[in-house]
C-alpha cells in the first residue's frame, strides 16, 4: 500500500516487557503492527514467548523490518521514530529505546520517547470510533489496573490504581490454581462463559468508602482457600477432579467478582468526573464478560464504552507510534541521552 | 533466626516495615513461600519502611519494579514467571546486587544459589487459620540484644 508523502509517517517501537513490537503509522492510522508473540514466521523463533531482554535483541531488527515491509514503507520515508521509555524492565526498554534513537540518528529524523501507559491510554484513538475529551480510561492488564481521567491530550490524572495485584495477574494466578496453565486469563473467560456466576460467592474488595483504588490480592487467596476446603488443593488438582460444570461455575464466579469491582469503580469514577465516554484498554479488556458488563452498566448511566481491537489492547508498537505522532506533531522531541526509566510515572505534560 | 506469627495481612505488612530497619543499602532479601502466603504484602511493608511512597504492587507480570529512594533504588523482583536458569541469566538480577540497591526477590527458591552469600532469607507459610501466616527470618546480621 503506498502512502502519499504529505502524511507524517511515524515508526513506533515497544519493548517494555515480554513483547517486541513495531508499527508504522501514517497520519495517526496504523498501517502495520507487528507483535513478536503473534509472529507466525518460525524463522524468527518468535512463537514461544520469551522473557527478558535477550529475546528483544534477537527480535528487534526482524520485527521492525516486518513492520516496514507489511506497511509498504521504506525506512527513508519515515518522518519520526518513537520508542517506549518506561515503565518496564530497564534491560528490555534499552533495546527498543537505543534501537529507535540509533535509527533516528542514522536517518537524520526526529526521535521521541513515549510513556508506555500513555500508549495504552491513547490506544483507543487507533480505531475509527473514538471517545470525546474529557473521557475516563480503565487501563487493565497483567501488570496494571488504573483509572485515569483524560481531560485533553497529555493532560491526565490518575484517579485510582491497584494497591497490590493487577486484575490480569489475579486471572492468571487463579487459572494456574485451577490447572488451566499460565497465563490462563483467556481460559477462565472461555470456561466461565458457560458457568453460573452466582455459584460461589467470592468476596468483592471495595476497600474504604470513597476510594477509586483496587485490591485483587484477597480474591486470589479466597479462591485458594475455597479450593482447599473443597479438597482441590492448589496445585492444579481442580483440573482433574472437577467436572466441566463445576469448573465453569468456579471460573464464572471468580470472574464475576473481578468484573463487578472493575465495573463499579469505573462507573463511579465516570459519574464523579461527569464524563460520558469511557475507554477500556490494556490486555484484560479482551475479556468478554468485562466488555459486556461495562457496556451494559455504562449504558444505564448514559455512558459509552470504547475498546480498541485486541492487537491494540495488548502491549504493541501501534499505541507507541500513536503517542509518538501526538508528540512529534506538537514538536515534542527527545534528546539522544534520554534514559530508560523503570518507574516512569503517568504525569502527562504540564503546559 | 526469628519467627513471627501474623494474624492478618496488615500485621504481615507491619512485620515488613519493622524488618526494614535491619537493612542496609546493598542487602538482598529472598522471599520464599507458596501462593498467597504474604510475600508481596511483606515486601510492600519493607518498601514503605525504606521510604518508598505510594502503592507497592506485585511485580509478577512486570518482573522487576524499581522504586527510587534516598540511597538509590529498591528493586522488587519476582521470579514467578521465570522458567529455568537461562531466563534468570537474561533477566540480569545481579545488576541490582550493589551498594545503591536493596533487592527484594519473591519466589526466590530457584535463585538462592546465585545470591550474594550474606543475604536475608524470609520464608512464608499459611498458618492454622485462613488469616494466619508463619514468617521466618534468617539473615547475616541479628539486631543487637
């Protein structure tokens, strides 16, 4: 696909955690988005998820080349490069950040460093149907659970976040207890669809009155003790001892407890901030029960929910390219000395 | 060696805060024990005791969370997702074994051999009731009596 030269073409690179990803964006529209775990070309050896930075070093060049090739863009046509600065693993971040800087230097084009969490926040704009400012974002993934009020581009306030485990972590750890493997969040979604969400009453942790924070550590432990009381241990015995119906009921009941808390908090935040548009982003936003329940509850309050497609919900280069484009269009470039920052906060840009 | 019986998550966190006064920059703390036995809650208390502000969340997915503090960094590391010594080597946790860091390592069972010899070892176990946790602390230094 050929792109007219009047458009700004941005290459985005993401290497903050497990995924090596790159994407080409032409005037705010992703024309490619290559994610290592989704690469089916075994030549790259990218199908088995690998942890830590050595995999990024091996994958960064093929992933970027694939992003350019599948987007029909030559590297000489890129107008700017964006890479994730943090938060994340320093060793992993450094691979994408250094590669991005070096390529920008070599091509003589601007470079900009991007906050990974801003990537998730604005990922919703990669779709046609977008929320209007101000909107509320629920960022929910394996590593993060956060409610953010987004007033305007780069002006956002964190209203609440998890105090212990992310929602996605609770899904994955409970899946492991049930013998569904790790990560098993999608398996719980699939099995729970056929179960009764009221079969087991797992506790909902709403913390103290008025807070928009989350806590998902307690529910993990309550599932563990439930399985122990039922003689199902914690080492995956449930998988062999439970019949399909009870497994489905436990999955549905656990999922209902998590979803109820996420949705109740999100609706409360939306009403408190007086916003009508809600963005549901991050890896766990692929959960079908969460999507459906949030849409239903939001609808009752006259709110609309926007969720990008799954490849923009997981960690991906397109969301980094998008924020990079937002930054470059505003003249916000980064020096070559910009460091990777493991604990980068979601502060936005003061004007 | 010191044994603590915690009767709640709050007591586990308080035990972590109390333990933090025993630490020096450069210390490595290995946290071992099964799922839901209190490792993250204890680590959160240690972080607060070392001057970390804000919430301390589980590093299971992120693998390493770094918190800037006065003396440098508290590295909160989690080996739960790590499979085998190759991935341990790739993660490079030994880069955090230095005098500007306090290193807290959850699910440390698999990496005990590569830790500095003088590390703290804290083991967690579920207690008699659902809210009880047994915590055992061993380390290179004991508080003066």
